[in-house]
C-alpha cells in the first residue's frame, strides 16, 4: 500500500504533532520506504500458520506468565518524577489539555 | 416523553475490579495516596518494561461475567488501543478488541414504571442484551484545577494508570432513562454481591457512558446517536438521558438535525454540552498486544468459579418472596446487599418468624445502623441475638414497645436481649394467677369506682388497667390484664 502525504497528515494529527508542509514532503518517502521494507513479510505464505501473540519456548510452546495479586515495592513519587522534564507539586506537569 | 417518539439507549459501564494491585504490575490500587507514589516502570510506560497479568483479575472478571449471565471465552486476546493523551504514558491502552473476555449475556432486570416525581408505580421484568464484557487497564488522572497556573498547565497523576477495569457494553435495549437507571443499579449490586467490584460511583470505581438517540415510533431505523459522559451518579445519568431525549426531540421537531457528538452532563446547569464532535473521531489502530499471551481459561476454571458463587440477588429475592412470604419491596430491600440478605436469613431462622425478622430489621435495625454509620456486617447486634429478641416478643415475654428499647440497648452495649430484659426487670408477667391477685387488690382498694363501672360507667375501664399496670410496675402482660379485668368486673 503506497504511503501518501495525506496518510502522513493523518498520522501526525493522531499523534497531536504539528508538521510543516516541508516536513510532510520530506517524511512521506522516508516512511514509505520503512513500510515497504516491513511489507516484504507479506510475501511469506502464512495460510498454514496459526496467528500468535506473546512469547514461545524453544519447543514452540506458549510461555505461561501470570502473577499473584501481591504488591511489589513501587518507585514512590520522587523516583517516579526524577526523569520527568517538568515535574511540579508531585505531578507530571504538561501543557494544558481539555 | 412525547407520544409518538421513542428513545433508544445503550450503556457502557467501566467497573474497577477489587484487586490489591494493578492489572499488569504489582503497584497498589489504593485510592487517595500522594500523586504518582504507586508507580513503577510498567505503569509509567518506561522503555523495556513488560506487563505480567494479575491472576486475580481473571478470577474477579469471571465472577463479574457470570453474575451478568455472560458467556466466558476460553481464549481472549489483549490488544493495544492507540491514542495520545497525557494520562496514557505508553501511548496505548492495553484493552481487548475482537476477542473479548466474555460476551453475549442475556440478563433479566427488574425495572419500574414511575410517575413524574420518579416514584415507583409498578415493577416489571425487562430483558437486556449485554454485548460484551472485556478486561482492560485504566488510564491515569489529569488534574485541571486546584494547582498553580492551570490556565496553562495540566497535571498528571499516574497512580490510577494500570488499575484493572471490566468494561460492560449493552445493545441499544433501553427505551427510557429509568430503564437505564434500573439496569445500572442492577449491575452495581451484582458486582458488589459477588465481590468483583466495590462499584462505588462516588469513588469513581464505577463509571457510565450512555449512547442516546430518538426516533419516531413508526420508524425502524435508529436516529443519530449522541454519547453522554461525566455521569457521576446513577441519578445524574438518568437526568442527563432525560434531558438529552427531550433536547433531540425538540431539535428534530423544529426542523434541525442531531449531530453525532460527545456531550458532557453539567448537573448544576441541568443540561448537556458538546465536548467534541465525531468528526475528530479517534482511529485507535488496534492490534494484538505482542507482550502478552492470549488469556486462556479452562472450562474447569469457569465451573469452579461458578460453583463458588453465592446465590445471585434476583434469585434470592424471588426465594425470599416465596419461602418467607415477603412483599416485593421488602424482599428487594433485604437483597440490596449480600451482607444484609445473609443477616436477614440468620435472624429469620433464630426468630422462627421470617416476617417478624424482616420488620425488625427494616424498621429498627437499619435505622440504628444508619445513625451509627455502621455496615450491617459489623452490626454490634448479631442476627442470632436479634432473632432471640423477636422470639421473646413473640412469646409475650416483653411488649413490642419494650423490644425497641431493648434493641437500642443491645446496639449500644452488645448485651443479649435476655440479659437486658433480666437486668431491667422487664419480663412481662404472663402468669394468670399473679395478675388475678393484683386485680383483686386493685378492685378491693377502689370500691366506689367498681360500683360506678358496674352501674354502666364503662369509661372507667382504662382507670383500672392503669392501676393494675402501676401495681405490677408495668410488667403485667397488657393483653392478659385486659382479658382478666373484663372478666372480674363483669362478675359480681
């Protein structure tokens, strides 16, 4: 499926990104080439393969992962906000939404 | 609603499942902690962090599904729902899409026709089709007020991010706001009953959204639907739907068209307002969550959950009406929560008087509990003790009026009914010989009144009753006093 400039515009809008016309023109062939690369997978015949999600063991068995409802130690406020660009009053502060 | 119009309503309920920890990490789900304290790399969406499913979510999800008559899929798949918002740190919500945890429920719900003021006229059963109930994680919370510079900034608290939710979606099966109201209350009670959710709307652990459209009764096609949000209580939801039905009918009748949009209910203003139009509709680009295995539950697991479920509230209400000869309203009140239903049955058994137990619980005990703000499960008066009190009254040991005082003291002190009756010397004298003796004394002490009574002044009867009761210090069984006095006074 060829990627067009209107696809790029839609993706940008969904991601709340404002891009210039120039950026849109530049991004379109770049993203198109990435998609084309991944699309090579479609050449494989998967009609005999069960769809799968999650991890597998070397023997091809599904991994079984679940946890009991037991608390672990959380990071706490200070550590949680340590890498945030603009923490304030214990919160992540962001440009106004709503 | 206007004569020739019909409303079509569908509901979505998000209920928080009652776990200790989040759905994909071990952070606490507790409410009211300092912002962002209950977070870790998984729920903060840090790179490389991997989700691991909380097994208890599956257990509670199964209980919720079975309590709503849903079919549980032996295999369901988690999917990523992609959108960008500050309360969603990963840029996607882990939810379920094309293969939900459970689906196709057909639920019988009692609903009432009501008068203009909302008072119940008559209850009737209605069938609601539940499309699906899937499992997902909650987002965090954006704070827009109460902090500095909220005209320029929003604040994000991720304590709630990753809290387990069950999303319950119905078909458009409701035709009035009250049907929707009765359904939400039914779901709330069912989820609380089986211990799947606290379902407390004030704490935000049950949230609803309504899709509302209207059409002329002659039309087959649905009208354009409007999504209602910010419905913070069941009553708000009912009012918002009512307002919206009215708004849409007026709009169409005056030649306008309903636009597909999301509207918020403003209870103070009593109206709904546009939040966003559907032109900006989201494209969520769902795809299967590659970091999680499909959720597999065995038929044995489903059966074990089913076997461990308590008798469901509607079944229990019907049984109370049948076995204990209670009215619909009384049985419905006693099955409003499981702790109360359990309390009632134990009391009825101890009292050997199901209707008496019902009356004493509904008119006396519940008032005391409410005044003291105590849950029925923590009642200082145990059901066996309340049953014993009812039995003492039934056997004529004390009067009903005394019983009320005894119950208040039982409630305050935790003493048994028998101990209080004994201590306060309340036990009624029901010994015929003893009462006859007192009557004889009273009559002997008041010859003029006796003569007047016998001469036809029957109004004096109350005087004699009073004298006898006084002489017995209030302990004589009033019914017996009446009987024996009549007999004595008519002898001459």
